């Protein structure tokens, strides 16, 4: 799967695109990147949920939100957590941040709108 970090423009964001093997690889990458800023990140702080289709880049996007950091980036496919019995940490980005995510990224009816 592909992962790109969140940046101010789509061009800047796409310049960070990497191939990741699986969720474990993605988690290691996020922990490493945010660790450089002094942030202590654990797997349970990382939430990935379906975000919508971005027709600018032809990705069915999944948003990556990190507790205490906000939006880290996006993947082009689902990256499910291996469920642990009794795991109650299953909130989507929309549940965590409400309409803030939709307003910030121009989501209309589950799809990203083009910004001019």
C-alpha cells in the first residue's frame, strides 16, 4: 500500500509517498517520524479510518490520525489493526475530531472536493 504524509499542498504531500508493507511497518514509520520531533507515540495512539475517494490522485483514501498530533497522513487502502479481544479503541477520525476533519479537508458526501 502507499502512504503519504499530510502537507499543505497535494504536491508536497505526494512528494512524501512511500510503499509500506503492512500496518506494523506503517506504525514503525510513524513512531520514527514523530519521534524525531520529541513525540512519544504508541500503536494505540494511531487511528486509521476510511476517508473518501480523492479524484485528484485516484486514491480511495484512509486517514491516519495520531492522538496528540492530529492528521499524520493518508494511505491508498485499508490498513486494519489486528483486533485484540476486548479492544475498545475503535474510533474513526470522524468520531475523534467530529466535523473538524471534514471542514479542514473539504469532504463533501464522503469525497474530497477540489480546492482552487
